[in-house]
C-alpha cells in the first residue's frame, strides 16, 4: 500500500493545512481515518461565516433559509462541544435573525472559559446585539472587534488588561463606557472607532497607542494622553453642516487647536485627515509653524476646500513643520461650490508663489492630487509644490469629472497649464489621469 504522506505530517503542519480550509470542510476530515478523527478538534482558530455557509448549503437544502440557519447553529454547537484545546481565535459573522441571541450568548459563555485571545463579532441583524457580561471576564483578550453591537459592561468591569487591538464599528455605548474601556486597557496599541453612537468626545487616555482610526461627530478631540501615536486617520463631522462651527471646537483666544493636537503627536509618521478635522485644526491663533515640528511625519493625506480661507494656511503650517515628509496626498473637497477665485488667490494663495516665501520640502518625492477643477487657487498651490520640492519624482493629478473639458489649441486647458509649470526637480514628472 502506498504510504499516506499527508497523515504522516507533523501536527503543526496539518493544523496549518486545516486552518486554510473552510471550517465545514476541516470538520469533515474527521471521517477520513482514525488518525484524522480529532485533528479538526485541535484547531485553535475558529471562524464561522454565515454568508459562506449559506452559499455552500444552497444545493443541499434548496434555498430553505430556516434549514440553512439551523444547520449553521448546529455546526457551531458541534464544533465547540467536541473541541479539545483552548480556543485562541473565534470569529462570528452572521446576517440571519434566525441565529437567536440565546445561541450567541451560549457561545460567548463557552468562550469565556477557554482563555480566548481574539474575539470578532460581526452581526447584521435588525437589532443590536447586547454583549453579555461573560465577554467582559475574558481578561486574556488581545484583540477585540465588534460590529453593530451594544456595549454595556457590568459595574465591576475594570478593563481588559491584555488588550492590544480594539475595533468598534457601529457600536452603541455611553461616553464614560468608552473612556473607561480605553483607560483601563493599559497595553492598547491599535484603536479603530467608526460611527459609534454615544461617543461625542474623542478623549483618549492610552499611553501605548500607536495606531488610531476614528470616524464620527465629536465635540472635542483630546490626545494629551496618547503621545505614542505613529499612524492616525481622523474623520470628523458635525450633526448639521448648516449650523456652522460648534462652540466647543473654538479654543481660547490665546490658544490654537493646531498646536494643542500636534504638541501631543511627536512620533506621528502617517497622518490622514478630512476637511472637518482640518477646519477644527484651523480654529484659534494659527501659527506659521508648529512649536514642536513633526520630525517623523513621512506621509500626509488631507482634504482641502479651497473656498475656505483658513484651509490652505493650516495645511501649509503642517507642511512647513514636516521636514521628513516624503508622500503628500491632497483631495480637493468635491462637495463645495467652485472657489471664489480672485479673493481667495489674492488673500491666501499669493504668498505660496512669492519668492520671499521661504519653504522647501527637501524629501518630498510623491504627490497625488485628486478632484481638482483647474481654477487658479488650485493651480497656484500645485505650482508652489513644484517650485518647493527639489527631489520630487512624480506628481499625479486627477481632475474632477466634467461633462466636457476646456481645450486650447486642441489640448485640454488643464494639461497645457500643468505642463508649463516650472519644476525645481529635474526628474519630476506630472501624470494627469483621466477621471
């Protein structure tokens, strides 16, 4: 008989092979032979995706939704009941209301007794799933990811002492719950907070935090106790754009939001900010240069509304204070009307191309600008970047989509303008992309 080489592989190799299979197929290997009977019960990472399960069951159950969901629940119960080793990672992605809350609660209770390290719960239900108290007892958690859940920890909850990564998407929780969760997770290094109801102030007390990604409507941003951040993406909004700038955004007359934020980001390397956050930064006494320069910032992405007279000076302050900047991405805010060209250019943009304006980006190599309409305010800014970047390699420009481009001598006007700009770098190329 030919030797069974697969069955003779070391346990860690067969576990790796099984982990690459859909869990349904991995469990089915138990019928191959006595050697394989318990191999799937030794897997440390368990991922249950109801969408994938539904696809694999269509033929078998002839689109019977109830039967599909029933077998999905039974499969999870079967796997957890027969599991022989501690579960390191558990992922549940479910869209079916037929998976009852009591089923998920039962699984969470089981996991809380298994020294779980990574827990991912992604639910698309008609109601938010209330995370049971058993989850808050999982002090071994290193990664926690929740989607469309309700977070109400018990009064005795003192944080996750081992947590390093936290992702909260469409999670409903009170402001004090959020602040306590962050403050009482001393090892937290990565935080994602997207559209979470109840969190109105971005107050983060996490001295070891390195990555921050947030999207929401915030009254205030306070990163005083998060000075280790190296990568951040901040998207802010307000409830109604017509009401103007919230009073809570406006600092005291002698202070500046720009300085307040960047004084606590000394290690930032990559930063992405939207227009509303740029507007927040522009409030207060705007300095020409930051008190503490961003010595490590290498990549900056920012939305700019050229109709906002404070947007360009604020962006320039950040640029002037970033001597190590290598990559710059600018998206012109497409939601605004076309800029009032003459007033904005004369009052704001003219210093950009003035010979007395001493500003050089000595390490800037790549620039990407999207959604430009070709008005003078935008072209002056592009000209300024070209004249101030001696090692620039490539500038990629994507115009805003218009019904019909303007032509001069058979060449699109924007192309003609860009090609005539002087460049400090002899190797710089300008690439104009078709929108």
